[in-house]
C-alpha cells in the first residue's frame, strides 16, 4: 500500500502554507503566511481566493459534522481561522467575517471545534458546585467538574429544552421545553413528575431558595408548584410571554419579566399548615389567621415584618419574620415570646420541648419554647444553607444531622452544650433522610434513616446496629405522641406500632407491622402523623387521611405510667395479637418479666415463655441481666455483665451455649485456668454427640495435658452455684421454678437459637448447671 501524490505546478500562495482543511463539500481551504486563504477542488486546482487579512494565518478548522445528513445545517458552512496577532476569526464559506475574537496577546497556534458543540439554552450549578447541569437540544446533561467522573446524559423533552434549575436544598432538578411541559427529576436523571401538555411553550421556571416550591412561566400566566410537581394554582397575567422568573433570597416574593415590557411581582400567601385542631393560614405578607376547628374560633396575628417561616406542632406555633422569631402557645395567642434574629431563617424544626432555628449567619440555634437560648451546635464542615427537613432531626435528647461533606456520616449533637455526642455513625451508603423518635431518654433513642437505595433502617444512636425495615421507601415519620413509625413504601402505607422490636425481639415485627393499601400512588409524601391519624399528600396534590388502630396508643400511655395491670386488661379486652406483641416488647424492654410471660403466652410463643421462666429462676440480678441482654442478641455485652460481676463460670458457659468454643477456652485460660477442664469436657461431649473429630489446634494441645475428671468437674460447677447463691442479694424472682430442666445429653440447639434466647426446650445439663 502506498500514497499516490501530486502537487500542482503553480501555487497561488507567495509564502509558506501554514494549514489546510476540508469542508463537507470536499473543497480544500488553505491558509498561508501571505495572509490569504484559498479554495481548491479535489483535483488540486485553485478555484478562488477566499479572503485576505492583516495578520498571518496559523491554523484553520471547519465546523464539524458527524453525519452526511447534517450538511445542510446552519453551522456547516463556517470555519475558524487562527492568526499570529492573538485573534481568531469565525468566517463563512465565502470568506465573510462573522466574528472576531481577541483571544490572546501572543499568536494562536492551533484551535479546534468541539465535536459535541451544540446550542446550550440553559445552565445551572449543582448543590456542591462540583457539577454543571445544562441543556442542549432535547437532552439534559450533568457534567462533573472533575475530569475523572463520567458525564450523565438523558433525553428530557420531546422538543428543545429551554430552561433548567437545580435546587441545592432538595437536590431536585426542574426543566421545561418546547413540548409545553415541565418536569421534575432527581439528581440521577430519574423522572419524578411530568406535567400535562400546556397551551403554550414553557419559557421560564425557577426554584424557591427553600426548595419547597417552584414557579413556571409561559404566555400570560404563571404557575406555583409544589416541590413534587403538582400545581397549587395558575395565575393569569397580561405580560405576554414570561421570559424569566426569579425569587427573593428569603423565598417570599417572586418577580417575572414579560415579553411586552412588563415586570410582574408576586407574594406567597394563603400558605396553610395544620396540627390536630389548629389551622394557621398566611393571609398576606405579615398576617396569620388562626382557626380552632373544635371551638370554631378564629384569631388574627399581625407582625411588623413579612413572615418568612412558620411551623406548627407540639402545642406551639413558631413564626420567623425578617427581624424576629415569635413563639406562641396554642392555649395563649395574645402573649408570644419574641426573639431577635440576625439573618433570614431558612429552617424551623420542632420537638416536644425545644425548637431549632437555622440561618446562614449564626448557623444552628436551639431554644426552649419559653425563648431561652440553649446552645449553638457546631462541627467541622457545617454548612447551614444546606439543611432541610430531611437531613436534620431533633428530639428532646439529641440533634442528628447528615454530614454535608460525607453523606454516609450522621453526627449527633448534645441539646444543651451543642457538642458532639459519642462517635459519628458511618454507614455504607449515602443517607438521604433521617428521623429521631420523640419519646424516651438518651439510652433508648432510636434513629431511622433512608439510604440512597431507598431502604429504611432503624438503629440505636449509641451503637450502630442497623436493622432493615422496608425497601422502596419514599419517606418515613415518627408519631409525635407515641413511638409509632409510618412510612410510604412501594405505593402503600406501612405502620410499625412497636418499631423498637429489632432491639428487643425482632421476631415481634411480624405482629406489630401493618400494611395499608390507601391508593396513594407513586411519589406520595407524609404530611403529619399525630395520634392515630396520618395525612398523606399524593403526587397529584390530593391529601388523604389514613387512620390506624388507636389501641396501641392507649397501651403505650399505660406503659409510660407503669400501669401494667391496666395494660394487661386492655390487651385481654381487645384480644388482638398486635396489642399482645406491643405489650411483650415493652415489658421485656422494661424488664417486667411477669407481664412479658403473659404476653408471650397469649401469642403462643411457648419457647419464649419457657426462657422467661428460666430467667426468673436465676439467683443473681447480674445473671438475669446477662440473659435478658443475650435475649436481645447482644452476646458480647451479656458476657461483659457476667465478667464484671465476677461470674466467670457463667460467662464461660454462655459462650459454650453459643458454640463459641475459642472464646470459652480463652476465658478459662485468662481466669486462673480453673475451668479449663470444664471447657474441654463440654467440648469432648459435643464432639461425641455430633460424631466429629477435633480439629482445633488449641483444644488438641490442652487435651493431651489436662486430665478430665467428670465428677470433679461437676463438683466445681456445684461449688460455683453455691458461691453464687451466697452472694449478697441473690434471690430468684419466683419462690419455686415453674419448669424442670432435663439432665440428659449436651445441647443440640443452633447458635441462632441460643442468641435469640430461645429453644424448643428441653434445656440440658449445661443450662441446668447455670441455673
């Protein structure tokens, strides 16, 4: 293979030829230091001089086209030429100068068109300013700033995409195009909402800074929309095409640019929030109307400045204006507590005793409802402007926040000091939503979170022990008067009447979980959950009221007041496994073993009944505490309780029951080797019953050195029992054991069975030796 070359005998150029380039018509354009550009045919014949400039040409490049069908496009007959004076020219095929760009002080040596070059109609920065959203043609693009990251692209509309916006608070994207629709997307390009086709092209849109609403503009009208996409209302105008809309920084006002020269201004009004019997409505920029639907009374609250935020819950209304924060009790609307604020409040979060204010100047501030300042929580990397109702949660004990710099991390801060509590909670996936339960003390505090896979988990905050509750979860919410959890999952409403079950007895979840098909559809959001009434907002904007069983709420009131007899009577009256399971869980958590025994018996959980009876028959309080901790599937903590109490043999036998032979041997060696022969004896009997040969090196080593005498071992066990019986305060919870423990062979129970504190009893000689 070779090239057949030829050169025309006469060249029109008088100096060196610096660059050549073909256009789509197979014509060659050449540029030279003689400051001319010539056009040639494919045969090498110079056809005509295209142009002459004052500077020397250094490079030439035609507008690229990847397809023959694009040759008729508007950009196919232009090229760019670089010059030694630092400028470059965009020129037509005939040599007409379209645009001159003074690019550099020195010569432009080389330049090229981008092969992806198309008209970009709208751009928006991502929440962390590390991504750029833009539209080109029908497509949307998310381009990371880091070159190592992959660009995301998807088809957004059936026509040109004219407008886009990306909200940093809710991380959602809105777009509008010539197909007369607006759409809502998540940050991965998944469609969340699509509007019906409008009469005219959507020409403008913009997010409110808070991320709660956005505005959409078109020919002679503007639409206010919820963040999920459904419209609050459509306002008619006389502005012509609304070309641009913009929100004020506090999110209370809107301005629009009309095609006929009109500027239109708007104010958010008629915003309505509800809590039990109270309805608060923002009538105008500085007036709120309060309605009590039970007493059928109404009052007006007037403020000197415009209202920016308002929150109603836990018997209080918190109103943030441009300069003040007013705190009202629902029982007294005439004398509020008033605080001065230094910057625009962007978030108000309430709990039973406290509330949180967030602004960009002072960050996070915690107050009592009496107006007393508690603390100003801070941590490294805190960005107040990024907080919303999903990434921060407040209880009477602790404040939980998702770390903005690493969304796999959840931080907990003390209410009174504002300092970090314990270690950060680091998870395997990004967390998109968190919620703390509202009742109980710090040791009982639970956190539920939804990760980026939309899975719902619950965990204690003092240790990471996440248990998965549901998948395909839109959002979740705790009840504000009881520890009942509700979630929208897979287009259904799911209620957990006792969500603490995973930390007490996870097998109770099958009884305490209720799934309701309320026809809520996709992308439904929970609005409120007070008592047995739950409000859900569907994707079309309709509100649905769903009611759950009121009996668990009555039961929890009795339990909180330690009225166990009344709780038992309620369960016997209702005769529902749901209620018995709630009683079983709460009584086990409170260590009310007699009540737990009755509740499990009502559920026909015979193995648990027997186990509780066994625990009640134990002599020492430490032994009972260890067994109840083991029941909660925390064997390491159970062992620690026994070791701290000096009950070494019980700690060893606990590990033997869990088939944790290495740890049992380690404890026997660590504590004076008193029970080394005991561990070897039980190991030997276990292998004989399972017909296995010994393979563990340590057991093989000590089996050759230690003489095993069964009678001597039994005597030591008996001595341990007597020593425990003589301990101060040693006394079983019942005068006489209500069941007999068999004295036969070694246990054949599974490890999982022991770890859950269960068996299908009979308990054997090992368990008997610890009774």
